[in-house]
C-alpha cells in the first residue's frame, strides 16, 4: 500500500503552486526562446541557449549534455520543425531522466513497526519533513510514533514534540545529550508494544564530512537491526534544493555511509529553478519520494515526474 493515495485535485493544486514558485511569470527554461527561432527554424543557437539555462539552473553538466545530445540529433534529422516540436522533445528528454527515480514510498504492513530513518545535514528540513510525513501517514490510516533521535539540540526535540502534539502522534524523547541509538531503540520497543504501524526516527543534522557523526548513523542502523534484521526499512535523505550541486555530494556520501533508499527534496520554493532534481536523478539515481515548497503541510507532496516537468515548462502566475 502506498502512502500517497491523494486525490487528483490535491495533487493538481500542489503542482500548480510549484509551477508558480519555479516560474513567476513566463517559464524560465523556454522564456523568449521562440524569439530566437530564425523563421521558426530550430538551430544551434537555440540549443546553445537552452544548454546555458539548464546549466545555470543546477541541472548539471552530465544531465544537460544528455538532454542536448538528444535534441541535436533530432535537429540533424529535421525532426524539430517548430517551437512546439522542440518543447515536446525537451519534455520527453526531461522525463526520461526523472522516470527511473519516480518511485513512491510503500509501507510494508508485514513490518510492524515499519521503521523510517530520516537523515541529512543541518538546516535541510528533517524535523519539518517528519511532521509533514507523519500527517500524511495518519491520513492514510497508519498509526505513527516519532523518535527524537536528535539529542544534541534541545530545540530539535521541542520542535518534534510540537509536530507530535499538532498531529496527535506520540513522541519518544530523552534528555539532551542522550545516546541517539538508545533513544531510537526505546522508541522501537514502544512502537512494538503499542502496536504502531510506523516509527519515524529523527537524527541529528550533520555535515556529510563529519565522519564521527556518520559512524553514529551506522550505530543506529546496527541497533535497529538487532530488533528487526530488515530495519530500518526506509532511509530518507532530506536535501535542501537551494544547495545546488552540493546536494549531489551529500547524496553520494550519505548513501555510502548508511544506504539511502529515498530522497526528500525540500525548499524548492527558494531554489535556482529546480534543476538540481535532474542532476540528482541522473547522477545519484536515488528514488525521489517527496518534494516540499514551503512550511505548511499542504506544501509537501509525493514526487510525480510528469507533474514536475510540466510545472517546470509551463508559465506560472506573474509575481
């Protein structure tokens, strides 16, 4: 069973807002491109302009090259007769990159509790993501428990408890400085005793270069596996989209350390036009589970490749 059985209306509303966040007015990727077409012809200058826009939007050199190589071959074969044909080919190329990572998270109900470990660097939005995810799971009729595994900051525990109270979800926490693995172990035992379906565990924000903190994540994994050899069942890496190419490096190193199974891309409302999603898909090849465009629960949705590409290519409302 997927955690995302939202209505088409809800999904449409989210991606409409996403479009307006990415494109305040005319779509940035195709803005004025039609004016570059000499007599309506697609030529190298048009493709060079698209290439520059993709690179500056953090799509990445490799992904951009892949997109442009395909378009150039179509130009050589005279398959791009006009702007509409170019737009259709561009949409197909973007979807080709995102399709393999367009895999929603599924809760295996045979695993009780189903353990979701949430990791990422400081400031990426882990705790907020946990609160929003808990709300979605509750809406899908799952019983949820939260573990305050970020024991380094009292504020992190308090923030998680606020989300717990808001959603009516229990939170297992200990004193500041407690062993995170012990907190999450206690939370697992509590979740099992209470018959919870899902345990979501917060962890301290850490730089991917801090080897001692990465070792702590590995310890958490080991402790969980003592209870259930298959736990954690999902390791969600929360990435701040405004970090650009640095987010790609974070994905590589966290995946090497703890085996990331899915990505949550946050702060797409403040990013350089959302291109990092393509670089991540092309290079890291990790499933993109959710995306966020703001602070409210409504600004969080399951990733949908087609809707994302359309949000990128279609114009938003003027600012």
